[in-house]
């Protein structure tokens, strides 16, 4: 392992340890998933069960199917939100700026690019750890109430976790590049935790929103991540329902609970939604590189101007 890779490894490990060591930061990043779990236990589960029962009418289906459907819907919401909120709240970059630790890196024999890459990788790794733990909890819960996930479904969920976490990590690091205040950090984390659950359809199905809100959410990459989680968690349950219920009824349930999605009236395929999410990741990756280079250029220019004036 080369010297710079060793530095990257130890910096990444340091950032991950700092995140999990700070219990308050860790708790704040999990506020939205906790809210979702509380809402589900209190009234969302019964509400969704009643909705499904009202749709199927006189048809009879196994209770485990309904429990599997509502449980899958819950954990698809939890993962779609957590992959973003944890990414925003697990960044150590701003804390280093506040604590002035970044000054030590400036004078240390470490490339500036290595420090920035370490922030991104550690942020992504911390987010993945939390999301994988939540996925394991979700799988255990579904095994208890009704399990209809295939190996392919779980694999697609993991792929979506990675893409969504990477999307959230890149977006967070772009914002943190312009942030030096604890107040701004706390404000952004709180805003994202409170707002993202609504605009990505975690608290209520997007298809139950007004047409204007649906059109707005169709412009957000996070929306497609949520739909992909829905499809992976619920496809097996819907297929099992199709053995008892008419196809039209199953399609209605799938549409009503965001297993399908339309872009301004045109239904999108699963592959298209993956490509949209991947494209958003590429755009943010390029944007982060450009922003870093531009900030570095202006930093050098200010330093030269200051040196001349002195």
C-alpha cells in the first residue's frame, strides 16, 4: 500500500470513528427513521391495512400478505430516507472546520485531495453501515410477519442502498464545502430530516398527493430511489397477491402505494429509474470535483493577492 493510500485509509477510519463516537450526531441522523417507526406502530400500519382491505373488498387473502406488504412499505420508506439523512448528518468535514482541525491537515504532509476523498468515503461508509443495519432489522421483521423477498430483491435493495447513499453523500459534501458554522450544520440536518420524508413519499404515497406535488417530486432523483425500494420490497408480495386477486386489483394496489411511477403522465420502467439515479450520482460527482477545483483556484489567488499587498 502506497503512502498516500495509507493516509487515506487512516483518515477515513478516523472520520468514521468520530461519527459513531458522537452519540448526539448519530441520534440526530436517525430522527426521521425513528419518527417513521413510531408513526407506523401508532397508526400508519392500521391505515394501510384498512386501505388494502377496502380495495380487495370481499376477496380473502392471508393476513401475512397484508403484514408483509405494510412492513415492506415501512422499511422501503425507512431506507430511502436514511440513505439521505444519515449522509447529511454523518459528515465530519464541517466539524473539523469548526474545531479548526482542518488547519492541522493543511500543514501536514497530506494532499488536500486525499483529505477530501477521505471525507466522502467515510461519509458513504458510515451511511452504508447504518442502512445495512436497518435492512437487517427489516428482513428480521418480515421473516416474523410474512417474508416474500427473493435473493434478487435483496440484491437490488443493496444496490439501491449504495446508489442512494452515494447520491446523498455527494450532495451533502457539496453543501458542506460552503459551510463553516455549527448552526448551519444543525439547521441543514434538521431541515433535511424533517422535509425529505415528505417530498420523497416516505410519510404518504406520492400517488395520493396533488398533481402539482407529483410533478415536482418527479424532478427529484430521490423520488426514484424511493420507488425502486418500493418495487424491491413489495414485488414478491404483489406477485403472491396476484394468485388470489384479479390483476387489475393488484395493479391498483401497486399504483396506489408507489410501486409504479409516471413522469408527467408517462410511466417509467425500472431500468429507466436506475439510470436516472445513476445519472444524478454522476452529475453530483462532477459538480463536487468542479467546486473543489474552483475553490482551490480562488484560494490560491487570494493567497497571492494577500502576499503581494504585504
